[in-house]
C-alpha cells in the first residue's frame, strides 16, 4: 500500500481534531464538517460543549438550523428535542397513546481546551486520550495570534507546505526566516521532526522588540534553530526561543481543508515583567492578543494561493510527478500514508 496516492488519502479518525474556536460557539448551535461528517456543536445551560451528528432523524434536516433550549438541542423543523447523548426526549405534538421515537443520533467525544473545540471522530472505546492542546495559550509569557486557513485543496498539500521551510522564498516582506538548511530528521509512526538551521528576522529581547512585528526596518537577521514537526494530525514549529506556531487541522474532504494557525510570541526574556502582579500581566497578554495578525494573515494568503494551484495542477494531471529535493517531505508523505491507512 506504500504507493497509495497521497492526494487521495483519508484521515485517521482516531485522533483529536479542531473543529472551531471556542468563541465561535455561543448561544446558537454551529454546524461543522470534519472529513465528510456533518456535525453540530452547541453549549448547554452551563456552557458545557457537546457535539452531535448534524441531522434530525425525523426528516433528516440539519439540527444546526435549530436552537438550544436549556440543555437540549431543538430541531427547527418540528421542534423535536435531543439530549447531548443523541436521544430524542421531547416531541411537542406527541399524543398520549404514543411513545417517544427510539431513534438516536451519534454523539461525539468533544473537549474545550486552550481556546479551541477539539473533537474525536473515530470509534470511542473509552481509551481515546486527550487533545494535544496549546500550553502557551494560558501562559502569561506568550502573546497569541490566530489566523484561520480555508483552502480548496487536500490536507497533504498544506502539511507539505508547512514542513518545507525552503518555501520562505515566496513570502518576501512577510518572511520571518531566511537561509534555511535542513540539518536532521527524526521520525516514528506518530510524528516527523525536521530540524533546520536558519536566520530569524526577529529578536524579542528588548521591551520595544515586539514592534518588529509592525515595522520591518527594525528587523535584523541572526542565526536561530528552526524546528518543524508533523505530530499527526497537527503541526508545530519553533523559531529560536521567541516564536512558537501551531497549525491545528480540520480536513473537510478530499478537496477542502480548514485549519487554525496559532502564533505565539514569547515574553520570557523580559524578567522584570515576571515580577509584576498577575492581573497586570494578564491585561498585557490580553491587550496584545492578535499583535501579529497582519503578518500571519499575509503568510496565509500567499500560502493558500500556492496550495490551491498545486491542487488544480494535480486534478489536471493526477499521474504527473513533481521533483522533490527536500527529504523531509518524503518522510511526511510516509507518515500520512501510514496513518491514512489505519
């Protein structure tokens, strides 16, 4: 099976995927799609998150058109109501001599963690572990920025783009690194770690350093290690000690991928800041949220254009063969095949 076309791979459902940001799910249910599975996520009266198959078993319409009533999800069409377990518990026009229908829809394991909604779409036997999470999300020494990626392409194109640091040539003024050299690769059945030596344009070591995100003239190249990891099904990167980046995957289908790119700028070098009151440090963290938005959105726009062109070229010539010189991508494709076949 090693020759299986990587552009036709499915996903290993027995992993945690990110389907939404926490702040996307408020009082109304939200419909999402994860690898052809139509899912509705909603909050109950206590704010706890739940996920169900997004269809009413009565007439098969989407439950995401409905509303939340207390702890129940109500269908917009006829008002049938469902518990978070997927069982129907109320039909408004049920006659006295009628029983509630025994139909039930699928409930998915779901967790809210570090600003995101994580969902497990595989078979749940009680031993599903926990989502990867983002330890920097709540840490007071890290400033977060989030950019959503929506691309009309198979997820493999996005993963390869993220693992191939030689494509920095594309980004020009948006580029955060330069002159990468692949030094080493570590891999097993769960992950591929590619270690590059590069030069960073940023150095977050002075109180004014974060202004480098806004003013390119302040940037100065200096050597830094650049590590990128495909921790199936997600991606993690670090550039020196200053930046940590995650890409959280939500493959929609063979030709659509959604993902969330999460960029963290470290404030660890500012030791005086660490002595300030917690509430003040929290205010600084919150006020600087999204400080790298322009940079991150610019990178995403350029990458998505290339990824979608790769997909179109593949569709036009599915038997065509490219010429790949980055050996990290060979390892990444191998991991995708192993996981996609499980």
